[in-house]
C-alpha cells in the first residue's frame, strides 16, 4: 500500500494529499483576497495552488485536471484571463468550470487541482 502524505493538515481537512503518484488539492478559495475581484481572487488561488504543488514536490506543468466553481458564470472570461496566463503552455490539464453557490459570499472563485508527482 502506498504512503499518504498530507499537507497543511487542519481539523476538518488537509489542503492537499499526495498518494499513489498524484497530489489532490482541496478546493482553494482566496483567503488572502476575500471580497476582491474575480481576477484578484483567481490570482490568489493559483498562487496558493503553486505553493501546495511545490510542497508536494510537483508543479502546474504536471497538472492533470482542474475543477473551477464560479459564484457567477458571467465572470467566466475574467477568471479565464488569469487562468490562461497561469497555465503552462502546452501542458493544460482537463478542466471543468461551473456556476455554484460558494461557502461564503466574499468568495467568488474556488479551484481544485490534481497533479502528477
């Protein structure tokens, strides 16, 4: 059985878990940019994902999939401008993006990533 490595473990959840050659992040919200624009929240989230992937020994170039939740789908293009600048060229993961009510009104974007380690 493979080892499980938990990153930034809290009482309720870990922010990332490494197992069987992959790392899965928890859904990330903009804890350092609550209430800011969708673009600013997306930048903050992707920076946090970069940190979590680095802690797992990998990077965005090895991203396999991404799940994105927007509180308002009309902000899709604003989020995509930041996403497109972040994603590794020629290394884009599969992705889904949906509109959903998020956990708190100050958060307008949530992103989860799975990457190879």
